C-alpha cells in the first residue's frame, strides 16, 4: 500500500546553514524523499547557503554523499537521485556582510513571484542579520516564509528578543517555528485518536486517568555539539519544547476545528495552566542528572565530562544536566490532581519515546484471589522506534482450567498495519511550510508561555546550586528519578507491563 501524496505548488527553498548537520542529516533527506514520491514539482529549487565557497556541483556532491544511506536503505529511490540533485544550487554568503546578497536576490527574483521558504538552520545569533538582509533585498514579500529552529532563546527574555527581531521583518503568519516532534506520526495520531473517536473523550480526565508519563530517552551522548549543548542542558534542549508540546497534545481541550489558531489557542491554555515550580519545591519535583562512563549500544562509552573535555580541551567541569525528570501539574478542571511525569535524557538504556496514559484501577474486583490482580488499563503511544499504539487491557487467560486474568496489549504497530513508509517529521513539516499551513508549528505566544514555566525552574536550580546526580550511561537515569514517581506509589512504565 502506498501513502497518498498531493503535490505542493512550485517553490524555492533556501537553507541558510546548508552545509550544516541538520541540513545534511534531516532536511535534504526529507526533501529527497518528498521529491522521489512526486510531491515536489520539477521546477522547484533548493538552494544551500553557507560561508564556504562551493560551486553548485561541489554542493551537489556533498548532498549526494549525505543521501547515500537513504538510497542504500531504499534502492528503489536511486533513479530519483540524479534529477533531485539537479534541483539543488548553492550560494556562498555571509550573514554579516553585504557581499553577494544582491546577486543572490537577483537569482531568486529571476523566477518571478513564487513561494519562497527561508530556512534559518543557523545559530540564532545570525537570525537578525539574515532577516534584515532578506528585507533589504525585498525577499520578505507576500509568498515568503521563514522557518526558525530551536533554540528559540535560553529564557523568556532572549526568546522575546529573537521573536521581535524576526517579527520586525516577517509577519507572524509568515513565521514557522519548528518543533519537529509535532511532525512525528504518532503525535498527529494522538489528535486523531482523541478527536476522531468517541471512546476516549469521556475517560480523558481526572475521573478516569490516574497519571500521564512522557518519556523521551536517547542512547546518543553529547555527539559533536559541546558548544551548544553544554550551555543548554536537557531542560532547555528537550523539555521546554518537545516534551511540553507532547504534554499539550495530551492535555488540550478539543479545538473547534483543525485550524492552526484553534489548535494553538488550546495548547496555549494548557501551557498557561501549568502549576509553577520554583525554589520552594524544585528539589521535590525535579531531578537533574549527568551521565558517567558506562555501556551503550553494546559498547563502552565515556562519561559526559570526558566527552566534553575531548571536544573542548581543558574543560573538566560542568554542571549541565543530560537528564531531567519532573512532575508537572495542569491546574484546570479536567486535570486537577493528575500528575504528568516527564523524563528525558541522553545515554539512557534504550532509544524510546512514548506517552503513557495510565487509567485508574476498577473500583472493585469481583474476581477471586486466584484469578490474579486486576491491573489498571494503559494507553501507550509509541513515537519511536516502531511507531504505534497499544491499549493494555485485562482479558481472560485463554483455555480451560479456571478464570485467570492477563494484562495484554491490543497492539497496533503502524508499520505492520499500514505497510507504508512512515514519513520522517521533517518531511511533513517542510511540505506544510510550502503549503502555508502552520498548525503543527509553534506560535510566538506558545514559545514564550513555555519559557515562562521553565524560567523559574532554571532560577530554582541556580539558587539551589546542586550538582546533577550521576547516572551510569546505559541505565535509566539517576535513582532519584525512580524515587520521584515511586514516592507517589507509581512506577515508570516498562514494556513488560
Ligand atoms: C533535538 C535535540 O531537538 O532533538 C537533540 O536538540 C535531540 O538533543 C533530538 O537528540 C532528538 O530528536 P529525535 O527525533 O531523534 O528524537
């Protein structure tokens, strides 16, 4: 079975930071797949921009190398590679100097009015210069869109400054703030599950839901990102954006329509209902961790500080957290008293991202002791790997010999059920930008509301000055994260159920 694709209108997409990691690892492979699938019209252009002086052919060679693993894993895409590479061009530009910008603008404008997407895959420090130059050369017109990537700031103040700067050139309607978690298939499925079925809504509240868990566990470590990651840490890198967006998707009320502002209004209400965590309760409600040497993906791996000192010789100390667990509460009628336990970390035991809706137990068991315990239902949405949904139910153990109960999942793995390639988050999101559909992008007020909740936690950690708790690479994080949930008489979900 093949997924249906509707071609988008012809466009020019400019990737600032076109030789960078994100462009080569995510954006260009995503665009290639969409092209191979027939969704990108032949006369569209993709233009890489960076400071290095490269010819179009040099750039195509780099991109071709970056696409080799995609073609290797799906040989059927091979014939589409050469025509895709012909869609690519390159411009050497420096965001801070005027040189070359006029020629670049002339080349874009030579095609007349068409959709233009400017993807700022650079450090946020360059956003102001880039936007100002785009405006100076008349490239911010009606069909232009700008895409910005996180980090959108380090706190509310810096986020507001970035938003002001971009907003002085592009209108809110032209600004697409990407959170790639919103492009993941299961996250959108959560909307379908909640709002296209009658089954869940009556149960989706504190009367029937005991608690919610959101886990985003990674096995990778610092990678090559010391400069960024060590000044960020897991709370800013993952919780402020990805985990809070997932929380919003679980907790929001039904929007009146699947329209961008209707959806984003509902998410904003959730963010504004989060109970603040400050120095008074941060030690109770949050856990920070940092990995030590251990084993991951079958091999020995160094600790965070060792990795850091290899990447930045002389650095031997850091209090940056590579793991966070926290207990959040949404103070509104629907969710009062239902904790949302969030955890994320690097170098954990497995790469797994999932949302667990843990229902309350039945009020009374009619079954005899020998039937075994009646375990509460759970709905588990797996974002990665093996996207799918499992609804854990109690059933009778099949066969003769008395009535014994079993806790088993009704299991829907998307790959098995539909047999189609699940698009990568960036594939969908890039096409949404071209279509001008901002539903799965963050509005300015959402980003700022998320920071407003994060700011006091960062301030509390600053005040408390506690070092992050060590955990062994390849484990599930510091023991304190287990204690955080066990104190409430609950446990982190494990696949064995
Ligand atoms: C990014 C973070 O936003 O998300 C990275 O900056 C993290 O630190 C990545 O590794 C995880 O994304 P995914 O899609 O691999 O879960």
